[in-house]
C-alpha cells in the first residue's frame, strides 16, 4: 500500500433489517476492495438484542480488524460510502437499520469531531462490540485495560453466536 504507514483499525458492523448478514459481508468486501485498506480479521457474527426503548428486531453484529493507509477521515468516508451503496437510510438514532459500519479504533489516535469520534464513545459499554472485539484481539488494550477485562464489566445477556468463524464475509 502506498503512502503513509499502515494503521491498525477496527470496525463495528451491524444491522437488523433485510438480510443483515449479507449487508455486513458486502460492506466488508467494499472496504477490503479499497487499494489502501485490507481486512485482516473478522469476528464471528453475534445475534444481539436491541438497545433502548425502540421496538425492533434483534441485531447481527461483528467486528473486523483492518490495516489501512487511509487517514481516519478517509476511512470514515469509505465506511459511509459502503453504507450508502447498501442503501442505508438514517431514520432515528438507535433505530432499526439495514447496515451500520462504525470506526471503533484507529490505532491509538483520538478524534473528537461531530461526525468522527474515535475511539467510538459508547463501545466500552456495549457487549455487542466488546465480545466480537475480544474474539479477534483479546490482548488489545483500551484506556490502559485489556478488552477482555472490559468485557467482564458489561451485560452479555441475550447475546449468542449466529455464525461462527471469521470467513462469513468472503464470497
């Protein structure tokens, strides 16, 4: 990959409308097809209950590890482009969706802009992020503590493996 040194980044993927497994797989293929980015690992896919007061179907969630030469803003644009290509419509925060692709971590960089917050501000409270993240990067340290320690502090009730292994996204 030309340009800057490659950076280790993690994406959270999810959806609960249509065929979320297919949408998440296609989103990862779009990201992986970018010449400056490659998917190096993907977690299993987890079935997770929805958060919040909105009545909606269960979600499928996964996490992917990337290597990229894109800056954080460029990676955000790639992720938003994948969502747009897959016809994501943003109706209400926390509501049902066809696909969601979030940057969880971008190396050890911090970004606090209205549309780019890294590390993801709510990831440490979400078992549907920490469980798949701990599967592919158990020794990852976030805020001075291993992701596996962080996982012990969140409620995992109702979360189950839907598709085991990390090759579910490949054609």
